[in-house]
């Protein structure tokens, strides 16, 4: 029988790397998934940039965002974003918090982010705007206290994406693959809306279109097709996580781990060269 | 004697990958070609992202978009776009449907896309705008019914490109290579028009310039030169399709199919991994 | 003694590839250099995309743009741009004609391109605007007749860059390296001017600053430093041209010439690898 | 015991390459660090593009920007920027001067650069604007005289970033890693501010938010996490500097130095190649 938890950890590492590789995440941002066997827990990597996450970096947390096993590594200070949303939204199976360039103009202006094309309908009819000044006053804008996470979860409500003033966005999904799809296409929707506004007038899709187009990612072939595409792009760039953990090595700085990096990368050319002969 | 059909399937796979590699297509969009020996049929890949298409993924359809052989794989739900255009336009030999970022601002604002530079004249004097709301009301914006495809084909009329409200564009060509040229330069034309409008006033080329510059891609050296360029760029990135089919393997998801991926670019890694053991 | 002509052909191939790699040129555009031993001749590649140029692709022309040896390959139809400028400007040793995205907004709006930062001063105080409609009326916008080339050369006058309405730009230099520097930084200047105009008011540098900053690329270390940078970037991407010609192979399409491509990109690394054994 | 100076030289080379790789620096710009054992000296590379810097390229200067050992190589003409700031700001341990595209629109318009998101608060509440015309009149805009450097240092005052009219920016840090963080996120802040202004109104964070969010990069995990991310990205592209110097070889042009280049990027492949034999 397959080790569901191990598969989930691997898929979470891949989801982190895909969102890094596609430009939704950079040095910051994080992606979590609800525990496949215990809805009262969630899986989230240790504090590390998403594109570098390995299955061995993934920790287990209670919905109060307490580590199940006392960790020897640094944890994300904003993990309450994940825990409080899993608490408030039993239907949510995966969460992504990001600062993608595509959404920042909306986060800093407060201009509404509305769905403007069929795939962008995945953000839903409304994207609420959460402002940490309301209720918390001046902060460093990070969401680190349980009450801050709970407030953000309330702002998210039954929606799929919430913008965070001067900070970024948080996206939820019914699965890791839906989450990755929604995170990427909500960014493209934001870019098209920004660009469209620069050359003309842009309104939202009709309510009927939003409802119907918002369900496109439930067409069976869509998540399969998009995941194959993003995972293959990542794999061709040598970005897939190792199957077996390498935490020890991973703890060291990159320049001290040639072999890890050597496992990924350009060897392919070498082989092609030989095939050509 | 050369196997024309096999050559066409290979060129169609390359055209799909070039348009993915050059940024016209992403996880979505599709490219087809009329059957080289039977004008009553067309070739279109199974439902898969364009940059991953292999000759073995290519299926044969009647102009009613019915598969000639009952497929065991998922088909593109929007294949009627291709079938209905081949039906209405005997002169069209290749069709590309895309959602390129370059055209989206025009698709969501309704601002006219006009030719603004010599190579952009390939879009012709007029780019019609098709709105699914006219005649079909609220939909998920996908073109899946024969009557929707026929309506789009009527909107295209005798033109070369048609914009689709809130969705994307469909481009046609007298050959696969003209189609690739037109798809890429219509996107560049859209980008230059958008950028130009942000700093000043932009009108179209004169009717005479549109007619004459629109024929540049018929200068014999042009399709040769552009195809060599785009194909070499693709090849240098390890993006060329395999010569022999790999459908069976290709059916599996990427993370579970080292061998298929191995046949494409990154093969090396897998092989290397094994050799290293 | 070094073979000056062979060195010049190699450097011209590298210049073509650098300008392709850095995004000034794409499938189109061309770069030439005056013959190192005969000022009455110039060297220009056969009709091929700049990033693919090999020394063996380079042909010799008189200033009337007639090939010195009847070529068996396709020539650029716009070579008169080069010949007529070399005729009119004895001080010009290298010419680049391009359609870089950075300048197109100016070519289609007629907005003035002025130097806005120190390195951008390389374009000089004035960038004339040439309009083919004046004197030639409707054309396909390509500059193919000697009189069209002569008219463009007159518009260029004593300046360093000339914008061509709805088409692109032509840049000149006192050497290939100055030309590459000016082509790249004139594009950056155009980008900064465009972006600056979107958020505020932008005027030109003062006349004194233009004169002094325009001479920065004559500081001995500057052309050395920039050329090393751009050439190394190209080399690391496997983009350096082969030392020995490969015309025969090069004539075939890319998909039918694994060996040529092998000689370019990956093979080069191989050679280096061997050297290091 | 570790060789602190050697480690610092290596880290400075990596910092130069990271800022080149992440797009803050191109052919120009430079990064320095105060001497780890002698606060009266600083380390700065010879005149070379940042992405190519090797430990052996790094020279030692007094705070008057005089080389401690008469160099046989070209020095940056703008080194006084570094020396004068180290003189005026004992708290500054690292300095970066750049012309990043992100800040140029502000440098050429004079529009204020203010912190608009949490990570952007690293620029502080105020970014002064230095104008060489004040006090120096027309120049080539380079900062080469001690008095020009001293004037710039006075303009910087107690701040973290200073914009230079028509030229670029200079950033300071309490360590190389803080400098790299600040250089990258000040550019992202500039991009978001520019983009935000194009679609709506944007003001600065509140003073309280600037103070608190400006300290985020002092959270212990942050510099570790960001440095690992940027260094790994660089390493995966074959961009890490060699551990041992190669100045002699490095003096030659790239096309004439296969071994230097082989020691950089492609070397990794070689190793793999060997493993696979």
C-alpha cells in the first residue's frame, strides 16, 4: 500500500517549487496542505524559500499552529495564517500565502481585484481586502499572532482569495492542485486587469460567467493538464525535489553542498550529445 | 518516399512547442493543421499543454470535430474552433487558439487591435471582436458547441485573427509556418500598441502599408529564417519533440514517468541518477 | 601574423549573437562592420537570424551593396541600409538595424527619444525620425532600394541613432564594440524614458551632460568591461559561434542538423571539458 | 582558524554575482565591504562586471579610496562613492552602487521613492535625492572626485538608500547580507510603487509600520533564508565564483579563456561528466 503521508509531503514540496518557479513565490511566501489522514493537523515546511523545499523540510502542526514534534529547525512566523484558515474552513485542504508582483499593485492601492477573463474566474466574484490597521494598528505587517490569523480567516470568509493591505495575498483550495491553479491564474488575472486598465475600461465578467467559468478547473482534464505542464517545466529546469530527504545536507549553505545541486541539472545535454554521435 | 503524414505530425508538434516556448501559449491553447492528404480532416493533439506535445499525441478529426478513431485519451473540449474554421475557410491550413498575455488587454477592454508596425501588418487591416454573450448569453466562455464554433468562424470571416471577449484570440494561416509567424508577430504588435498608447497617440499603418507589409512573410527567405530561429531556440533548450511516439508512457503524470520525461529534454537526470548508483 | 579578416568575421558573428541574446535583435535585424582592410567594402551575414550567425555566414559587399562574390545563399533585402550609411559616413565602422521592443513605442507614436541617464547619452542630443512616407509613399516599410537607403542615411546625418517610422531603428558606431554598447544602452534609455513618463515628467539631460556622459564609452575600461560581460553571458548559454565555418550544415533546417547545433551550444562545453582533462 | 579575509573576499564575490543574477546590477554597478579586520580599509573588486567577479579580482583600499597595493589592473572610477560613505558612516559595513531598471524612473523624474509594502520598508522612511548639478554643474554624471563622493555621502546622511539624479542609486547595509536584501527589496518596492501608481493612488506605509517592518530583515531566519535562496539560484545557473583565484586568466577576454570560464559555470557539468564515466 502507498504511503499517503509520504506522497503528500512530496506533492507539497513540488507545489512549493512550482509556485516558486512560476513566479508566484520568491524568497518568501509558503504553501501548506491539510494532513491527509488527520483533518486536525496540517503540513507546512520549515522556514525556507519555497523553491528549495524538500520533503524532509516539512513539519506537522495542530490547527493552533503548534508543532506536533518540537522542531530543531526554524518555523515560519506566519504559520497562523494556515492554522486559523484550516480551523475556520473545513472545506479548505490547501493554503498559499504569497507576495506576487502581480497582486502587489492592488495590495498597495486598494483597487478592487475582479475576475476579467475565463480562467481568472477562479478567484470568484469577490476578493476581500484585509487591513491589519483595523484592529491591530501599526505592526510590521506580518501575520504572527493567532488573533491576527483568525481576523484574516474571517475576512477571507467563504471566498477563495483575500488581499492583505501592503503585504500580499492568501489563496485557498479544495486540493493542492486546485490551489496551484488558483494561485497562478489569480496572478495572471491581476496582470491582465492592470494592463487592461492602462489602455481602456475594464469591468468584471458577468455573475453567470464567473460562476460557470469559475468551475473550469473542475473539468477533469484541467488539473491533470496544468499540473503536468508546471511539473514538467520545473523538472526540465532541474527543480524537482529529491525523493529521499536530505535535511542534514540541506541545512548547510548551498555552496557547501555541490552534490545536492549536482543531482539536479544539465547532465542531460551530455547524454544528448552522446545519442547524437 | 517521405511519410508526409508523419512529417506533418512532427511539424505540428514542433509548432505547438515553439508557440509555447515563445510565450504565445501556456498550459492552455492549441494548434492544429489540416490533414495533408484529406482536406476534409484536421490534425489536433489530445488534451495536453502545447509545449509537451509529441507526434504520438496527435489525433485525426473530421471537420465536424469527431475523432476518426475513437480515442482512449482526453480531447480538447474546444476543438470545434478548429473544425468550424476549416469548414468555413478552405484556404486555411492551420489554426491556433491562444490566451497570450499580449492580447488579453484588448480582449477584456474591447479596444481595437490594429497593425502598428511592418511585421504586425500580418494581422491584416481589421481584427474582428467576437462576443459569446451575443447569441449564447452567459457561458463559461469556452467554445465547445458546434454552433459556438460556427459563430466564431463567421466572426473571423475572411480575416486572419479574431479576438474573443474575455477569453483570447484565434489565428489562422495558409501553412503551419505562416501561422506561427502570424501568432508571434500579432502578439508583438499588440504589445507595441499597448506600450505606444501609454506614451502617446497611435493609429494604424496606412491601408497601402498594411497590404504591402502584410505580404512580408511571403518573401521566400522569411518563413525559412523565422522557423530556423524559433526551432533552434527550442532545440537549444532541449525542447524538441521525440521523433518516435511515446503515447503509452505519456499518459502517466510527469512525476510518475521518468522514462517519458527521459525521452524529452531532462532525460539525462534520470539516466545520470541511475548511472551514479 | 593574425588573420585580421578572420578575426573580424568572428567578432561580427559574436556581435550579432550578443545583440540577439541581449534582446535587441530577434528573428530579424542585422549587424555589419566595415571591411578591416578595404574601407570600400563591408561585411554582413547572409539572410539569417542574428543569434545563429557563424563566421562562414558572413559575406562581403561593395558600398553599393553588391556582393563581391556572387552568393549561393539568400542576402538580407535591407542591406542598402548598411551600404548607404558607410558611403555617407566615413567615420562609421559598424551598423546595426533593429526592431527592439524598447524603441517601438517611439517608432509608432513619433514621441521624441531623448537621453535621460548617463549611459543613455550615447544616443547623442538628437535622434532623428525617418518617415518612409516622405518621398516614397506607401511601401512595405522595408528599406530595400538604394534611394531609400540613401534617404535614411541623410536623415541619420551626423547623429548616432535614427528612428524609422513604424519599423525600428538604425544605430552606428566607430567600432563593433561601440556599436554593441550604443545599441544596448539606447534601448535601456528608451525603456527608462517610457517608464519615467508613466509616473512623472521627464526631460533630457543638459547639453553639457549629454556631451560629457556621451563620451563615457570612450573610457578605456568601459568597452573592455561591457564586451567581457556580454560575451561571457553568451558563452555561458552556449551561444558562442564556432571558430571554423559550418555553412554547408548550416544551410539545412535545425531539426535536420543535430551536428551543427551540437557544434554550437553543448559541444563547445564538451571541448572545454576536454581541455581540462 | 578560518581565514576571515579570504571568506570575506569570497562572500563579496558571491554578493556581486547575486546582485547581477537578480537583475540589480548589469555590466555596471559595484559592491564593496568594509575590511573585516581594519575598519580603515574597504574591499572592492577591480573594474569588472559584478556577475563575473572572482575573489582574486578584489582589491583593498584606504578610506581615501587609494589602493593599498599599487594595482596592475583597472580600478572602478567611482570607488570614492564607497570610501566617502565608509568615512562618514562607521555603522556601514557594505555598500552597493547600481543603475537598476526599477529605480531609474525615479532617478529621471525626481518622483519620491517611498516604502509601500512590508519588505520595502527596508529603504526607511525617506530616500534622499542627490543632484550632481548642485555644486558640481554639468558632469558626465559619474561620481569620481572625492568631493563628489563626500557630497553624496552627506546627502545619504543617516539613511539607507540615496537616489542619484539621472544616474542610479547607492544602498548601504550593516552587513553584506543586509545590503543584498536591501538592494533587492528596494528595487521590488520601486517596481510596486511604479505599477501601483499606474492603476491608482499610492502613499507610504505609516511611520510606525516603516519602523517595525523595516526591522524584518533582523529576524534571524530572514537573512539566512534569503541568502540561501539567492545563492542557490546562482549556483544552479553555474554562477558561483571559483574558490581559488584565476586573475591571470581572468585578464584575458572571454573568448580567449576557455579555462577561466570552465572554472566558473560549466565546471559542475564536467564533474558530473567525470562521475558518469
